[in-house]
């Protein structure tokens, strides 16, 4: 049975005692020292509480209660002199028992076994919970360092109309969902609705980023993957035409998307007119750098992506084909350029396939399409019954983004053959690890996303999927 000593005086102490009584465990014993009767007036104490009425700053009187081993001591008094005196008196008897002292005066003691509970900071912390667009942290839970947070999902959030199972939760988790004063425990098929409250847990710095991701307005891609765009140019293995096309697309996307910075990394640099032109593009939001020590993409690519907070990488077809495994391992969206100027691209193409994988990135698809002003075309290619549920999900997301969407039913004819004749498309492709295997097996798949290579002359955005 744990023994707890409480030094109590004032209205705060009265409320505290009432609260302790309402939640007190029968396995605890409480000794309460209170020298003003009004502090305990009208309180009915259970048998586990023993009340003492005397001055807690008196050594002689405190000796009558300090003859026991206490698990902890709590000091909640209304005057600074009593707070300091009570603390010093207790330390005369015991140097190591943990003491929790209610601090309204910004006290300072060199004592690793003392925890000062600053009421001003707690009140200010609590008041911020009522300020719009600020995170709400759980207090007195876990480390109280911000690892538990309550977030209301706004109507325009990219998390709306998504199933919990399709939200990547790395270093954080959704612990509960509240809707209309009802608690829902997390299940993969539970869908987030506008104005739901999510209770999330995780590393405090990660939760801050999650909060921003949930609360932020539409049009934030390349978030949540990262803040910046990356383009690697290998001057030894790329001719000037390839390098110029890559650079032009990278600059174009950086201008149109909500990226903070464009990083252009040049390996195997050769001094030329093109090299000098690229260096002259450097600015506050465009970083042009040449690496004279790393001669292959493998030696630098993933390190750069992780170090520079990259959310989108720009590549061309030969580079994608030669480095597909490395690109997959980076787990970052890959924008593969097509054979025409991107200004001529008008349609974003999505094929129905694995419902969970497509839904997982549906908000990214519409976010990017909105920023690039693309019309979204959803091809429902299921030879038997179609995918009505996924089609309805895309229609809901389209309304959220105020985007047009065209649902194309194509159950009896493979739409890829017609799309091969069009140049004005950007295909959104779930990026599977199986893409590293032979393409022969994919040819017989009913999931058209797995035959992405049939449109590899077009613009394609590969969105990472872990199988």
C-alpha cells in the first residue's frame, strides 16, 4: 500500500482533495496536513485519509507525521512562505522522497527529487487549447512532452474520406476517433469524416508534422512526403538534350507545386555551356551543386533524399529503367518525364486496381492534379463487376478538391491501347516492389497499374507502396 502525504491550504488544495477522493485508489493511504479548517470544510474523507491540523512549517509538529516512509509528498498551499517552509521542513526528515509542489511564484530549488508544478504555465497551456488551429496536447499522460495529441480534422483536410488502414502511420498511430461525442476504436475500414477528432500518439516532433499535415489547406504536395524537389543529372551518362529536359521539367514543377526548394545535384560534371547555365540558375529556392567525388547515383541518391527532406524526385525513362530498385528503396514519389513538353499535359490518369493502395494516395492524386490544373480520369477496369466503392471514393475526394473527375467504365476493352496514342496524359502509378521482377507475369494481371511500362513514354508519377 503506497503512502502519500498531502500538505494542503487554500481553495486550489480544496478542489485537489475533492478530486483525489473521487479517483483515489483503495490501495493508497493518505495523510493530509491542513491548518485551516475552511480548506477541508464540507469534504467527507474516506477511511484511507487521515487528517492532521497543524502548521506544516513546524519541525516539531511535522515530526509526528514524518515517522513513516512516504511514496511521495504533494504540497498545495496558497502562500509562498508556506510552500518554501513546508518543502524545507520535509527535507529535514527525508532527502529523497519525491515532492510535487504547486508553484505560483516561479520557485527554484536544486533538488532532482522535486517537481515544480507551475500553475501559470499549466493555465496558459490549457488556454491555448481553445485557440483555433493549435494542437491540443494531453496533459499528465505519459511524459507530458507532446506525445499524445487531439486533432480535429477540418473539412478541407486531405485526410477526409480516407480509411484508417490506408493512412501511413510511421512513428505515430491513430489511437481513437471521436465523432458526435461517440468514441470509435481504430479499425482499418473506419473512414474519417469532416470534423472528426483524432487522438494520436507518437514522437512529439513527428506529431507536430502530422498536425500540420492534417490541418493544412489543400495544395500542399509534395507534402506529406517532404518539402523539396530533387533532380539528379549525370553529365557523363546523359547527353545535353536529356539533361536540359530534366532540368526544364524540374523548374516547371518547382514553380507550380508548393515545394520549398529545388535541389539539382550534378554528378560527373563536365565543363560546358550547359554546366555554366545550370550554375547560373542558383537562387534562394534553387540549389545547384556539383559533386566531384561520387560518380554513381547509388552512392549519393538515397542519402540526399533523406538528408534534404525530399518529397518528389524528377527522372527520365532511361534513368528510371536503370535505377528502378534504388528509386523504390528511396520510398519517395518519382516523377518520370514524358516525351513532350509538360505544358501540353491536360489529363491525370488513374486505373482501378488494388483498392487500398489507390485510396491511400487518392488525396495526393487530387492535390497534384489541382496544382497542375489537370482533369482526373478514373478508369474502372474490372472485367466482372467493376469497382464501384473506389469510384465513389474518388467522386467524394473530387468534391473536396473542387475538381472535375471523369469515371470511365471499361470492362470489355483494355484502355491502355487507346491511351498509348495520346500524349497529353500523366499516369498515377502505385509503385510496387514487384516492378523489379520480370514484366512477363505482369502482362497477365488484371491490375493495369502493374503494366505501367506499356505507357512508359508518357509522363508518370510513381507513388511508393510497401507490399
